[in-house]
């Protein structure tokens, strides 16, 4: 993966840039020593690293605005960072950038249970949003696997989802408003604590924009009453294709589970060694969860189990208690950590129509043989958001490059199947050069023209989303 060359003009002004930032920010908010900036050299796509020129850790919208005004005036690129959990290199710095982290901005600013909204600073972690309202019987629905660590800032940037997005939607379906700072330091308010905003849907434009348009400092989020109850069922099958067809049939039946999660044999065995969840010996399993009153749960599971039985399952295990539910989910929640115990891996993120699951899973298996690299499949099957984990050896020369080529072919397959390059991880650096496989030149030009409006000099989050050559040309033109 090619990284942009740093701007020597910016680097030559490092001392004056640091001095200006220190003038407008509190003591300790600017980090520039090499030993300290190294902690920010990568995000969760750890194969690529580049220490930033400096790191700024503001504590308020005003401090973010002050930082951006200085960087805009001096022509310094800025890379926004939430918690650094991006799997697509979305927060990877450049050597000439100021990395702007929002970790200190983690306060709950307002809670309105009557209107079911909460307003938070975007450095707050995903799970702690639910934690702030759970005693009142509410929760925040989007639940990425990294929810213990990931920040709302990154959730908004990547339009993150999670296991329960099938019923409740992803971040854009639960985001009501933002406070955002533009590159020149202008503070704008989009949306708010109401159902919809008049005029252009700028909030929809910002959610999923990967830090290309501005730095989101506050978010107004929808909170929901906790359901009366929930119950998962575990289904074991003889092949991934059969499990994929079962998912398709459940969706076609019009039933709306809160989650449908998929794991194949490689992931099942890894999680068993790691978490001892008691999963069956099978080629693929599904975890299907429904919620509501006991009567609603029984009715929904009755339909789902009837569909599953048509696919000759090896086992059907319906939870009978909170402890059993926790064990059913234990392996799925541990999957990514478990896979990391057996090999280095690259976690992809492509989305396909649910009806295409059997074909795509079969083709991934064939490509695994062709490339000579194992693939573990664990993903949100209900909305077709796939997360193939390609295993490789980071210490073996050429293995990373082989893994990337394999990953590119899987993502192209997703597009060819009628899907798209990303569901919730974003484009970042990982998929930027694949954008031309999904979008025509005219489509790309329109997207870049939107960035021109918000960030005319192309200083925000450089070298991401768009093919590197296009980004270079746009920044020079600016």
C-alpha cells in the first residue's frame, strides 16, 4: 500500500506550527516528542504505520476549532482520530500531519428521556453511551464488536453497525444531529433533537464521510427503551452454503430478528480453543436472536426454527436462561481475539445481497485454495455485511502483499454480486484504490466535488477514501 510523501514545506515549519498550537491550546494538549507520537502511528490496521508530526488532544469544540484554524492558516494536514479502532486505516497519520484525537472529549452533555435522545462529546465510547442510560431502562442500539473501546466519533465517521443492526439499523439510523468543525475552524450544527431536519440532508452526508468533511465533536443520538426480553438460538449446519441459504430464507419469510450472526468452521474451532463456549462440531453455525415479550419471542422463533429444520441442521440449541444466552454469544463476541491467537489476519468488510450469500461463500472458499491462504468467515449475515478474516504470516516476505491481493478479489466479488466495498469499516486506505470498481469516473468526480466544498485545500484526513493519485492532484490544485 503506497503512502503519500510528506510535504517538506510543512515539515520545515514544524517548530513554528508547534509554537502556534501551544499558544491556542492548554498545557499538555500538544504532543510532539518522537517517543510519544509513536503511540499514534497506526490504528487497528497495524500493518501500516507512520508517526505523525504532532498530536493534539483537545477537550472541547472550541479547542478543536482553534487547532483547525491554525492548521488551515499554515497549510498543515489534519488526521482526526477517535479511539484508533479503524480496521481500514481510517486514522493512519501522514508524516507531515497533526493528528487530532478526541479521547479527552467524553462527557455526556444532555439526556432527554422524554424525547429519547442523548447528546455526547464524540470521544465517548460506544458502550458507555448505553451505560449512561441503562438505569433508566434505555440503550443505544449500534453495537460494533469494538464497542468497549471505539468512540462515537469513529462510529459517525464510518457509519458503524454491529450485530444488532438488522433490526435497529446502523449509526445513520440512530444519529439525530452533530456539532462539526470545518477545516477553517467554522463550527456548524446539523440536525438536532428532532425527527428530521429541513433542507438538504447534510447529516446523512457527514455520517460515513470518514473525516473528509469536518471533525465531529458532539453527537445527538437516539436512545431506545430496552426490550422486554431477548432469546438467541444456535443453529449448526453441514456447510457454509446451507447456512447462507437458511439466512436468505429467514429474511424472505418476513421475520425480523434482532441479529443473525454467521461463523464458519475455522472461526468456530478458534473460538472454542479460546473461549470454550461449547459450540458444536460443524462446518457453519448461525446465532439468531429475537426480542420482545415471551409470546412474541415464541412466535418468531417458531417460524425461524421451522425454516431452519428444512435445511437439515446438525443441531438447534434454543437458550433457556440468561446464562445459556451468554454462552451462545460468548464465542461470537470472542471471535476476532480468538483468530488473532492463531495467526496474523486482515479483516475485510464487504456487503452483499443476502440472496447472494451461498454463491459468495462458495467462491471465497475456491479463492482460498487459489491463493493458498486460509479464510475465516464471521459476519452479520442478516444484512449481508461480511467480515472475511484472511490469515497470513506478517514475518513471511510477500505474504502481506498476497493477502492484500486476495482481499481485493473478495471485495471485487462483493461488488459484482450486487453489493458494495464496505458496510461499516469504511474505505480508509485499505479500499481507496478499489473505489473505481464500484464507482464510475463521473460518480467519483461528484464525491470529490463535495469534499471541495467542505475542504477546498484537501487538508482533512489526506490519502484516504479516494485513489491516491486523485487526492494528490486535488491537494495540489487547492
